[in-house]
C-alpha cells in the first residue's frame, strides 16, 4: 500500500491524500488501514479533534472507522466494488480529502 500527501491543507483549501491499495487488499472481504499524515494531525489536542466523514458529510460506512488512538483509518471486509471512494478528514478546521483507490496492476512486456 502507498500513501501520498499530494497537497497540504490551508485555511482556505483542503489538502489531498491519495491511498493506493494493492488488489489483494482491495478484494471482496479483505481489509486495510492507513495512518493520517503526522503533519495533518500535529495540531490535535485530543482524539476528538479529528472528524472523518464521507465526502458529502455523511458518516462513514459501517465497514470503515477511524481509530483516534492510532490515528488510523481502518477498512474491514471491504465490499465488492467499494473502491474507489473519497472521505473528508477535518482536524481543527483544516480539511483533507482522502482518495482511496486500487493500485493498477502493471503488466510485463517481453
């Protein structure tokens, strides 16, 4: 799995975090987790300072949750066809779009 912070959040614009999930972790019934970047969570005063929702503001789906102690987003038993998806993380007013997608498989050429 690869996690890349493409853009840092500002007071006016959200940042962008891209998470590439290998096909075996993105398959039906598998799970994965990833940590939020320390630069993004460094302003946290407590575990309740982070809010993660679907991109439209609705709560995360049942197979996803955020663990405030480890500062990780966890996906358990990912449903078939669930990827790609986006979430919105907010820490003390700064926002970060989290885009999660299956890593494309590269084919070898002879």
